[in-house]
C-alpha cells in the first residue's frame, strides 16, 4: 500500500514538473508578449537626438548653431559622494533640495537613472568637470542647445523650447515625446520638419543591477541618427546688426528687401532681445520677463504691427489716377486749403509737385475723382462702384494680404471695401464725404512694415514684385521664388512717380536723407496717432537705376517722417550699398534720438 502511494506521488511530481516546464517553454518561446516584456527588462531603447540644423546668412555667417548643454542623472544605489558640500556647490542647490531629489529618485528606482539636474550650460560644465569624478552614481548626457553668435534677428529666427502636452496631442507624426525640443516661433517653427532631423535609436543590454553589458544583436536593429538640414537665409547680418543699432532706444521697425528677387535683407523690430535668453536653463524665467515688459520686446512689429500708411500712400493714389486717366502728368490744377488740413501751400499743382510737397488737398481732389466717376446718378451707388475699383487696385500692391511669407505669424492689415462701410453705416448710407480720409492714407487703412517694404520694391521694379522671402536654400537646394506679380499699371506711370520720389529726397521732405552717390528715391509719412506723438514713416529704394535695396521704416511717436524714418532708411541703404556710412553727423543724429522738439 505504501509502495502504491510512493508511486502515485512520484507520478504526480513528474506531471507537475512537466506542466511547469511546458508553461515555461510556452512563455519563453511561443508567447511573444512575454518575450517582449522580458527583453524590455534587460534591453533599453535609448534615443539618440539629432543635432538641429544650423542657420546661416546670405554671406555664410552662422546665425544659429548648437552648443552642448548637459542633463545629469542619478542612480541611487551607486551614489557615493565623499564631499557633499562640493556636490551642492557644483550644482548650486541646497541640502534639502538634494535630499528631495534623492528621495524622488529612490522612490522611482534604486537601479535606474532619474533626472537630477537639467540644462547645465557648457560654460558651467567646464567649470565643474574635474569635480564630477568625485560624484559616483551621477552621470551626464550632452544634448544640443541653440546658440546665437550675433545675438540678433531674434523675432524672425524664433526660439526652441520643450514641447507641451497640447503640441504632443496634435502631433500626427508620432515623432515627439515628453521633453523633446520643438520650434515655437519664427523660422524655428515654420521650418521645424527640416531643422529637427531624425532621431536615432540604440538598443543596449543592461544587467539587473543597471550595468551596461553591450549592444543588442550587435546593433543590427539600431537606427542611425540624421542631423537637421542647414538653412541659408537672405539676411545680411551686418546690415541687420547696423539697423538694430540705429533702432536702439526706439520703438518701431525697419524692413529691407532686394527688389529684383524679393529676398529680405534685414527685418528688425525694436525693442528687441538677445535670442540666447530663450535658450537653456533660464528659458521660462526669461520668457516671463519678456512677456511682462511693457514695451513688448517679444512682439514682432515688422510683421504684426499695423499703422495707417500716411502720405506714403499718396504714391498709390497717384498711380491709380494716372492709370485710370483721371489725371495726366502735364495736368495742372489750382489747389486751395479748403477741404482738409494741410502743411502744403495753396497754388497750382501737377502730380509731381503734389507728391514732393505732399499736398493733402491735391490728393483729396484726386481721390474724389477716383471714387466719384459719375457712373451712376445715385451718389451712394457711384461711391460704391468707385471704392470697389479703388480697393482692387490697392490690393494689387500686396496690401491687405500676408504676402505668402514663410513666417506664419503675420498681420494682413486692412483695406476697406464697400461691404465694410455697409456694415458700419448701412447699405447706401455712405459716400465720399464719409471716407475722404483714405485720400491721404489715414482712416481705416492699415498696413504692416513688411507690406510697405514690398511696396517700395514694386516702385523700384517699376511695376512688379516677388513675394518677400527669407529662406533661400535648404542644404544645397535653392528655393526658387518663381511667382512674379505684375501690376496692371503701365511702366511709364511708375517712371513718372519714381522721378517725383527722387525729387522728394533731393529737394522735398526727405532731403535730410539725401546723398548724391546714393541716389535714394523715397516718400515720407507723418502718420497721425491719436494716442500720442505721430509716427515717423518712410519708404524708398536706392539707387534710382538698377536698385539694390528697397526699404520701409516706421518709428513710433517720433514725429515727422522726414526725421527719424527717412534718416534711418538713408543710413541703412548707404551702409548696404557701400559697406560703410560716411555721414557721421546723420548717424549721431539718429543715435541721439531727439526727433520731436527739433527745429528744422
């Protein structure tokens, strides 16, 4: 009987062993989920981050590059520090902060690394590097961080920061993970897919104590990292820096364009900031500081700020009048001062003289003829017909649009149409007398500095433009700016207006910017501002024949356009064309910045 029990026990034990062996064989060999889980316990997938693409200017000066910052990780079980005070000093933390970091790490895992210190600069790293050998259990990983050698062009370049949860949720590519860096504004944002590159992957084997013991499958499943593309901009960084120097202490913007290509040479907004402020460990603190600054240094005035164009708009009015045959270049009319406020004297005017003297009453007269062409016996209907046609002309100049610019945050401004006034006054309840302020570039008209720089390019080209662009190459591939916009206005009319612009600089309101060798053509604006001193505006190009630069400037609360804006534009044009400025007196005048109470 006892023998039977022993036999039964042995059989039962054998069956149990067979059952356990079969289950183990199934889990380890056939069950892929378990195999995967098992491998994850010993094989770590480590991401290799690409170096973000560098950005250079038109002359190959580096505008944005990468410098290493360092993240430090702690493995609690391996931690051994002989001098705690030295550790605290190296990382600029208190004892209680260190204890909290250590407790968080050990609660996570004694064997696995936990983030201990984030974004140490390469300068600080170099200072403490020799001490790191004394801190067992703390190791570092280098990661590329953006660096801006010229500390310039901050608004257009944009900045990079850690991706947030909302951005991860809308990322359909699945590329981004927590703590990844992503372009937040400007070129960094709009060319993110080019600049970011592609992550690499390494599969490494670790033992249960966290020690690395080689590559999984000798690296055959690893993915090679691909660095980001190099972008070449049309920017001339020397010109950009010079314009930013002239704008220091002022509020406003300057945009300069190469007319024949539409390529932006400089795009400055003031006040500005050092883009290095938004790179590295102090990003959040510095961003908050910029946001709270009442002068809004983070606001890109070149693309986002809108102003009435003022007297610069009279050039468009003249071109429309010529094309519509409402006025001819030889026509002379007597203009008094009875219609609208004016600094120009009464007298006999042709269009050239009206542009040079910036006669408000002349352009009141001209605009009225453009709007009321007696196409209907009903005054209200006639005004509607005239305004709609006028609006079509104005939009040909790129006003009221974003010009398809590569940087997405751009204001389109505003060009009123009959629908707008219908909503404001009611249908057939408005006419010329309600909208006459448009005649001198005031009223509801709103434009941006980049639009006015583009308008200056149209004048320089005598009737055509390419959409403004700032990125010219991705790696070695040229981006062609192929779309040529030709205005339906005859070239001879542009020639006539350009002659008048030359006279503005040689003998009119823009004469402060006159330089014989420069051959600058331009038009000033004193833009009415209900909130304080008027804004100073100017558009122009140089030289008159075969222009190399077209420029627009708006300087807020600086008074007459003949002072701040014209002077800055003239100096910037001189610097770009000749590589230097010889008019030290004019540069000193601009840098001093006393534009309001000066006697002319």
